[in-house]
C-alpha cells in the first residue's frame, strides 16, 4: 500500500464518520440551545432539565435515521472490501 492510498482511505473514513454523526450532533446542539434558553428565561438551574430532552430526542432521531445510517454503513463497508481486493494485486 502506498502512502497516498493510506491517506485516501483515512480521508474517506473521516469524511464518512462526519457525514454519519453530523445530523445527530446538529439536532442535539439545537435541543441543548433551546433548553439553555428556556432555563435562563425561567431561572431554573436543574441539570437534568437539559439532559433528559437531549436523550429523548437522540433516541427518536436514532429510530428514524437507523435505515439511512445502516444503508450508508453497508455501502461504505462494501467499498472498503472492494478496495481491499484491488490492493493485493
């Protein structure tokens, strides 16, 4: 394996990881911001008030995005396995 191929594989892995995790991080960020604003407006300083809604939204998002995540992960795995077959020759 050449260094260029290793760098290309690593770049593809990082970009794939960011693509998969970005929707989850974005939604959790928005929910956290909304809950922080709600806390500051109501002067409630309870730590679980931000944690529980994030957990519920993350669980719902995971259920709805599971087919998309699994499809992308299987396509990426097929690409990696196919690439491994061509590296040996």
